[in-house]
């Protein structure tokens, strides 16, 4: 059973999320929070698998709440849900440790998929967010040599897989592109995350761009 917490300052929005989560046989709502401080306390108290986190909330915003949750070492995965698609929110949320970033305009099916993906230990970005991420790093100056050197611990095949991950491909798509089994890709991704000491695919994507493994082409 996937336990999902809800954090949004609008009761109607939380009610909608509650209905969507409650409609799934393998999910249950683990509590609700009306602001970021309540979200932090809710995670500490209930230790849900996933928390749906709004960005603009009173007292403590969703970005700060996410950072507090992840830096405390909580296993709870954060799905950022927002009406806004502004660049600073995307990058701040990812830097804070969010495992998924979706717009509130996403379909219920997309939301359920995001919850399942992050609960399984993976990460998910909306296609529009991935495009913005690529565009942002394409505009940046040459990568720092220190970041590039971090990739030296990877085998050639692991670098290939990381390159494909950074391009936004799923494990199944990477398997087809590299002509290997999907289970093999999953193993390589796990090795990449372990060797580079990364939390999930989001961090892997960021590092790949910062290290210059993926360019603007």
C-alpha cells in the first residue's frame, strides 16, 4: 500500500487529490497539511511514502518544506505540484530534492503514475520541465572540470546509459536504443546512482548536464 500525504493551502485542491488517491486500490491518504510547516510535521509524524507538495503556501513554502524533508534524510518522496511552470520553481524544486514535478493541469492518470514512479524509487519530470532543463543547461558556460571528473568512476556502458537518461528516455526506450534488455538498463541505472551517490534520476540528469556529458545538440 502506497501511503500518500497531501500538502496544499486550498482545501478544495486537497479534496480533489484525496479523491484521486482514494480511488486507487493500492493507495491511501496518510494525512493532509495546509502549509509547508504542517507538511514537515506531517512527514515526521506519519512517514508517508510520497507527499504531494504545493509550492506557494503560507508560513513555509513548498520548496523550503521539500528541502527540510530531504535534508533530514526522510525516505518520503516529494512530488511537486504547481499551477506555475516558471524556471526558478523547477530548478529550486529539483535542487531541494523533489523526485517529480508536475503541473496541476496534469491528468489524474499522470498524477497516479507519478506517485507510483516515485514510490518505486524512481523519479519523473513532465516533458515540458525536461525541455526547460535541457534549454537551461544548454545556455550555461562550459562545465566545471570537477563535475566531469566525477563521471570517471563509471564504465563506458554506464556513461551511455546516463547519457540516455539525461536525454529523458525511459528504461524501456533506453533498452531499445542500446539493444539490451530493460532489466540490464535498470541494473546500469542503479549502478550509476550508487557510484555517483545520487538520490534518483533527477539528480543524475542534473549532474550529466553539469558535467558536460550531454550538450545542447
